[in-house]
């Protein structure tokens, strides 16, 4: 076979392979592609941590909560309203922004928990986040996640850094029916954390 025929065959094979190479094209628009390495990223910082999220996603600082559990930052693929809403008696703040997750919806939150000296939960699977020991729990949506339309919760509890009051939590609230892309985006955010 001459060179022109070989080149034609090679180009034909490459074109055929690339026609089906983007698995994210069938994902709901509210979720990230299955790997963030396939999309542009933006660097975000909070609670002494730096990490990556997809470039089109939004962040919003949480509101002050005097209970000792304070949301630091909410992260999601769309606009994020406040976690506090006005009521006739003044207002109330919730654990998540005032939204309803549609099919495939996802929200992440970084939080400070507890008062000085309190310890994070030790249940779940051990892991490290940016070199720090932590535990991760996955399961059906907790009450706060279910209230915004989620059906799966993921909670990461980091061991406190030296001299830290309380502890840091990183949470995900996911709406099905398919959680795979939201879980992958959450894991890739955790994998990118540095302190």
C-alpha cells in the first residue's frame, strides 16, 4: 500500500474513534463532566485550602451562623442564592442555599464545625485530603440535603490542623437519578486540595 493510502486509512480510523470520545455529551447540563481534567478549571481558596473546580461553576460565601457550625463556601454549577431567607420574624439561615436541585443537580459546601476542642466524627472510610487525615461518609440524603431535592449526601470530616478550633467539613448534596458525574467532580475537588 502506498503512503497516501496508509494516510487515508489512519485518518479514517482516527475520525471514527473521535466521533464517540466525549462521554460527557449525554450528561445533564447541571453536572460536571465525568473528569474535571477534560474541562478548564478555576482555582478556589477557603479555610486555608486551595482546590480546583470546573471553570463555569459559581461560588458563594456562607452566612454567619452563631451555632458553631458555619458554612464557609458553597460551590455549584449554577447561580447560588443565599442560604438565608427573610421571614416575617426577621430571617432564617439554612445549611444549603435556597435552591431546589433538579435531576443531576449538585452542590458542595466547605464548613467550619464545632466549638473549640470539639472533635470531628470518626465514622466512615479513612482517607487523606491534601495530606491531612479525614473520614468520608456516603449515603442517602440527610435531612438538609433532602430539603433542597437531593437524594445522596457525602460528608468529609477533616482532622483539625494544629491549633485549629473545631474542624472542617466538606459536603456534597447530589440529586439523581445518576450520581456518577457529581461524585466524580467531588472526588476530583478533594484530590486537588492543597494547604
